[in-house]
C-alpha cells in the first residue's frame, strides 16, 4: 500500500495497471489557480462548481466494500457531460458515522 495513492493504488492493482509517477509537493509550491482549487478545508464539489461555472456530477467507476470500509474510484464531471475535472479515489469508514436510532 502506497499511502500517497491509497486507495487508488488498490484499484490500479485490480485493473493490472501501473501507478503513474508522481511527486508530492508542499501546498505553498502549488501555483494559482490550482492552489485555490486544491489547498483548502472546504467541500471539493462546490469549490469545483464555482471554478468551472456549472454543476459537477459524481461518477463511481469502481467500488469495494470490506467490513466497515467503502473505497470508491471516481470521476467528477462538469454538467453531466464528458469533461472530467477530477479523477481519484476516496474511502469512508462506516464506524465513523453515528448509529441510527430505532433500527
């Protein structure tokens, strides 16, 4: 597991694809306008919608569910079209969410 790529590395392995070469950079080294899009503590989807002037649609390309961990390989596409603005992966741990009452 490569922490820089996790969980994307797992989807690449399942697809038998090599990981692309990347270099980790410090936030201050990212030039604008990319820094404003990538370095923040806001929700990514509304940030991208403002930057691109349209609605962003989430497309799940692959997913994996193991015990309490959901991983997704995703694309965020502009206005439901073919223009991808983000490609990546995310993971969610179910035990991080409060249990619903009455179930």
